[in-house]
C-alpha cells in the first residue's frame, strides 16, 4: 500500500478521533448495508472511496452533521478495528484511507500496524520490487524500526530480497511468492546476475544460420519466381525464427519473442541481417557477407577493355554483353 504520512498506532487511533458534537445539515444518504456495519459506517466507507488521498474528520462532520461526536468516534474505531480503514497522520491532521483487500496471508493476522503498512507497501510494488529507501519514505519509519520489520517479514517468508542486474550492490524487496520482473533478473540471458555471453553467441549464430539457409534456398529458385519473390522466400518473420530456435531445443529456459528480437537487432546492427517490411509485418533476411562489393561499384564496365567501344546501338552494347547479363543476374535484388 503506497500512502503519504506515517502509520498511527492502535492507541493513537482511539485517542485521536475527534469527538466534538455538531448539529444541523443534510442527513446521510441511504446505502446498501453490509453485515455488522451500521448505515453511518457504510457512509464513511463510501466517503473514503471518494477521497483516495485521505478522508478527514472535517469532511465526515460536514457530510453527516446530525451524527454526534461519540457516534462518529465509535463508528470510525469499529472500522479501524475490523481492518477496513487505515489511519495516517499528515502534519497535524488525521486522515482515513480505505484499506483494500490485499489477500494477506495467515502469517500477517495479528501483526502490528507498522508491519502491515510495510507489507502493503512492498505488495503494491509488484514483481518489480521496491528499494528500502522508498519503503522508508512511504512508511515514515526510522531505519532501526524498518530493519526490524523487514527482518521479521523475511523470517516469516512473506517477503524476499532480489538483486538487480542494473545495480548489483542494491537489492529490492517484493512479496515472497512473486517471480521477479525481467528488468531485475536480466531475463533469459542472465544467470545469477551474470550475462551468459556464450549462450547468447550460440543463439545468435543459429538465427543467422537459419536465415542464410533460407537465402541460399531462395537463390536457387530466383530464376523461376523472380528476384522480389525470391527476396520474400529468403525472409522470415519473428515468429518463424522463434519457432525454429525453440525446436532446436538448445535453450533450457523459455525464450520469448522479445528475446529473439533482441538477438536479431544485434545482427541488424552488425549488418549481418536486414529488415523487410511487408504490410504490417517485419521480416528478416540475411545479407551478403561483410566486405563484398555491391551495387554500381561491382559493374563489369569499370574493368572492361572495350568500354570505350561500347554503345547502345553498336556491335558492342549492354544488351548483348555476357558480362553485364551475368552481373544483373547475380546482383539484382541480391540478399
């Protein structure tokens, strides 16, 4: 539970509730009753839902001026005792906040208010966890208090610490049964906060091998289907590449498509793979090995000994040039 202000003890809850009586004003609206709760207690819960930043005694008094201070104090204390409200102190003002059901385990039953506050703060952080500094800021507890509570919760196996690959010397707290987010663990390419470079290299090479195989197969059929159709034959979608890697069975951990995409991005940055967009689908294909001369620079005209005698209508012309024909076949729409 993330809140401003500091948690208040049960004794303060009983002592600090305003008991001043007021009269006059509109009556509280009719609400659907919940077992063991009075109509006024239901109204307080409704007001609390409408005031996520905290409900003050002043608002309750203004909403239900016909309710005496004693009745108001009794209703609030009953809601606090049943765990439906939490009480916080912000400056000199007391605020009531609705306590949502967080599915507290049996080990939290009977825990003091401070422990419940810390547990709820950690719970709302989800599987991304929360730094101790942030817990301290949100709970407004001293370091000795917080350290004692965290140790107690860890002993009960209600929370755990997880090291982040982004800051190995720091640790975050999360609920014990949660699986840490990939941003903390580094995902499939990390083991105990260590980057598995060899594993990544093997996967990357397999992705490239798959695309090169498709390229070589498409080259054989280029004369039949045409260069552009062959280009699409040489390409593969992210889903197809992911399925290929999965079927190889070389990974002991489950790889997501985002994992495979990160490998393909690396190959793209290395100029080993290029991207072809077909409609809304991205397709990947293998490029020619690095260092090969491509395009106009590789035209045979540059080294042709009869270049000066070549003309469009003469006996030596580009249309009948066997070298030009071979170059066009090999280089046009190359992949």
